C-alpha cells in the first residue's frame, strides 16, 4: 500500500533532499511551496479521493519576516480547523534556531502536532524515521535547538571558517565573486576556491546536495547564519 505525504517546503535544495529521502523509503511525495500552495494541493487531493497519510510542514514558510514561523503555524491551524484534517498526523520542522522554542512547542501541542529541529547540533536528524513514527499516530518533540546550547558547542559545530562566511555574506548581498575579491584584496580565484571549499564541506555534511549551485549555497547561508552566530 502506498504512503502519501504532503511536504511543504519553500527552499529548493531542502525540498529536494527531504523528498529524495522519503521516496527512497517508499513514500509518495506531493510538494507545496507555501501555505497557499499547500491548501490548493489538498483541495486537489480531496477531489481526486486520495488519502493523505501525513503532512510535513516547514514552519519557516514565506513571506514571514518579523515572525519567521508565523505562516507554518498558521497553515497547521487552518488544517486543524477542517474536519478532513483534524486528525491528520502532522510533523512540523525548522532549521532555524532563533525563536521562542517553548512557545512554539506549546502551540504545536495544542494542534496535536509533532515537531523537530533539523540538525539541532550540526548533525542530521533522522527525518524519515521520525516521520514514519509520527504517521502512526505518535507525537514526537525535538530537543531544543542549537541556540539553547553553550556557545562553545555552537562554535565547535560551525562548519565554515571566517573567510568562507565573509565571502558568502558578500555573495548574499549581490556582490559578484570578482567584486568580492577586489573588496577584500584577494584574487577572484581565491574567492572561487572559498566558494568551492564551502560547497564541498556542506555536501559532505549532507546540508547541500552534491550538484548544489551557488544560488543554493547562498540560500543555505541565509537560512543558517543566525544558527552559527554569523548574523
């Protein structure tokens, strides 16, 4: 019997990585990019008479800025308000660490939703195994994110060096690699090497896919700079 999961994730490389893991474990995956897209796809599923086994929802959905988890929580609340999904297993997750952990967990418990922090200590969370567990009707709550750990632990978990972070910050600001070299007094080749080395490290840690483009590296930087105290 096929197992169907709705994966609501707006970051392309994260969506692809999680989707690949799920498919390898026998799950059929329906993708949605944001709250509106998710609600539309659920309508289509309902019309087609297909049964959804679980929803996996990134809490950090766009376009939230001041409250980065607003739209993920809002989507879960809307699902719980619909009779068709009031008992649907839901696994909420985030890679962010700068949020009120206790408040978020309280809200999710009210929604009868499970929650995990992806890579809370720089290590990969066993996402599929937890999703399988939650799909059977169990609740799962992640340990607190890395921001709750001593700064020494965070520093140890930092995968990149200062120069690599500096280069990613420049690229994130729209500066080209050649311009970044001129601003820091190094050659364009040096900047390219930093970018290449950063990709290699993150691919090795399974935080980026092997064929990651520079755009995906920049997206990783924007998602993780707070986590490593680089904001």
